[in-house]
C-alpha cells in the first residue's frame, strides 16, 4: 500500500536494497572474478560503476523529495488574455476545468492525484516507486533517474556475465556460498530491471518528442478517435516539433540535458502551443509585408 507523499515506503526500501545488492555483487564479486580489483581495468570499471550508482541514488533521492508542482491557490484562468489562444475545458458542459476537491481552477495540463490528494502541474503519473507524482517540477529528474538506472543495469549485466564466465564451475567450493552463484542470482534480478527501465525510457522518449504526458497520450487516443469519427483531423496542441519539444522538457542548453538540478522552463501554469508558433509566424509575415509595401 502506498504511503503519503514524502514518506519512505516499502517500494522505496526495495529499490534502495536492490541498488545496494546489485552494486555489491557487481563491484566486489563480478569485477574481481573477471578483471581483478588490482588491475587498471578493474579499478577503472569499479570507479565508473560506482559513479553511475551514486548518480542513480542521487537522482532517486531528488525524484522522491522534489515537489512535482503545486497549483497556486489564487490561480484563475484569464479567458481574455490574448497571449493564451486556447483554454482547456471539461468534456461535459464545456466549462473551464475546476477541481471540486481542491476548490480551485486547474491550469492547462494539471490533474488531480487521488494519492497525493491535490492537483499536480503537468501531471504525468503517480509513481509508487518514488511515492510521489511525476509532474512539471520533477519530470526531468525522474527521466534522468530512469536513464541512469537503465544504463547501470546494462553495464552491470555485462560485468556480471563476464564474472560468471571467468569464474567457471571448477572454481566453486562445495558447501559454501560461491561467488558464481551470487553473480547468477544477481543477473536474474538485474535482467528484468534492465528490460523494464529500457522500455520505460523509450516510452518517455516518445512522449518527449511529441510533448505529451502519459495522461495526454491516453486522452489523445480518444480525441483522435472522436475527431476521425467526425471527419476532422486531431493535432496535439502542445506539439511544437521535435527540437522545441525536447527543449521544453530538458532545457535550451544541451550540456545541461543530463543535469538533474538545472531549472525547468516555465512556471507550469502556461505552456507554448502550436497556435503560438502559427500566430508568431503570421505576425512576422504581416510585419514583413508591411515593411515591403
């Protein structure tokens, strides 16, 4: 059962225990059996894997503790704002989105989380493994954590396989816990972790390239079906093109894309849309036409 956000829960303890167990088996059993910790290759791989493990723990801690984004209590959508070409409305009735439980209007892309018991800015999903929502303020951190875990898992698999092969059955001592058995058990644990995190990373890479959240993807499937049924064409309003979509999540500086402490773009209340780009393009063309005339 999930605990309150910010509290340490059984899934969090399980993740930390798995990281510790995999790290110990990889560094102190697999690497010595394959390369040896006294060799340059062994020390280099142990140092690289240690740095990767520390990055996993650091980003995991940030994903747990970072607030995903709170809706300001005084937020009221300005329907007369010329800089906001679209406003999200309810499916039924067409009214502006209002959260009855939180007693305030919902900004675009915000949703109410039943676990956190509040509205989350640009909510993607609630993750039991961090006991926190993934939203505007911690989405990038969550993504980088998944990237580090997937990389560390694949790296660990290579070292574990190498260690198991080089130990061989002849090196096992009867009646004792052999390193080879521990390495094989750890490989069985790491394999599904590597597979699942790789799939999760690929899924969120797809979402980033289309500037969608998990919630918006499922809503978009239904909206696309309704649009096709009515003979119309559905276009996700926040899809700005691959480059602008990536920048909106990871930031404009490519050197900081893998930095979990870099600042998010925007305040989570208003987001650029494809309508903004079309309006700015038409305005520039109009200004160019006037200058030529």
